[in-house]
C-alpha cells in the first residue's frame, strides 16, 4: 500500500504542478527542435512537432485524472443507489430489473459504448467520460448489492425495522456506512482502470482531441516513429504503467488494511 500510495502521490503532485507550471509550453510548435532525444533542455525529448514530451505528459495527466475521476463518480453515484435498492428489494421485480439492466450494460464493453456515443455526438473527452461512467455503473451496483444482502439479515437491521425505519432510510443510515470500505477500495481500482480506459480510447481517437494532450494519443502518434524515436512511446507508456500499478497496489493494500478478517488473522 505504501508503494502504491507513493506512486500515486507522484502522479497527483505532478498533475497539480502542471496546473500552474510546466517546463515548456505544450501548445508551442518548434519544428526545428523536433524528435530530439532526452537532454538537459528536454528531459524526455521532443515529439514530431518539437513539443516537450515531459511537459505533455504532465498536462496529459490532467486529462487522465479528470476523465477517470468523473467517470468513477458517475459509476458510484448511480451504481451504489441501484445496488442498495436491489438489495432492499431482494427477489422482487425491482431487483430483477436492476440486475438484468446491469447484465445488459456488461454485454457492451466501454470501447463499444464509446464508439456508439462517438458515432452520434463525435469524439471528445466528455463522451469518453460518459462511456467509462456507464460501464462503471453495474460494477458498483453489483458490489453494493452483494455487500448489502448479508447485512439485511443482521440483528441491528431488524432492530431498525422494528423501530419503524423504512428501507431507504435503513439503506442510507445503516447499510451504506457498513459497505463504505469496500466502495473506497473498488473506487480506487476503478480509478486505475478508468485511466487505462481513457488512454485506450484516446489511442483509437475517441478520447480527448487536439490540442489537449493525452497519454493515449501520444502513444498513437509515436507508433510510426517507434524505430527512430522510441522515447516518444516509452515515456507516456511508462507513465500509464506506473500510474495504474500505483493505484492497483494502493487499492489492494487498502483492501487488506480495511478487511477485518485479515486484521484479526494478523
């Protein structure tokens, strides 16, 4: 968890710094400096337009964080209430409708959803957020339902029902606080997957559009230069690798830290 949080902290700090400062202007084209190898002036070299690769990676992190964070927020904000409602009405028609709807969404990968949305509205970061967010909804719905179902049989829930509390109030006051740890861990993991999905969508041209830097588009633009300028593919790819690895390690560590069974075993 410490290693994961450390890698994540580097990623977040670099993103925050890029909001106020970057070594070079990512919108400035300097054709005379194109395809330079890493040096003191350009730490990660320059691309085919002469733009500083390190600066573009810093600014590109903003896109990755924004898309992944909002998409996870959409998935959690819609999926958790649906999952809690399905658990409260376990075996009923509402539970069946929600779960079959989740199955329907799972049948379409986020890339296919993005293609459908792009065909209607055009490629953009907003459409990437919608596509990834829609795919996250059933993830949180299934998790919250599975975690909530055993709690409905517990004595403290029966006491709340005897006290006259309705199902929505019980879900909000008693069920949700008891599954928050699971949601936090899953949110961390989905955040890393959201960054990976954003990079994939940008790679095929369905994510953020120029002049907004994007790690995935940097990889796509470098593939024809992989033999002459391999650094153009290495650095954005390595940034994606470290970020996703850090978030997954942090999520896995948080799961171990917050799981009462593992704490008792230790």
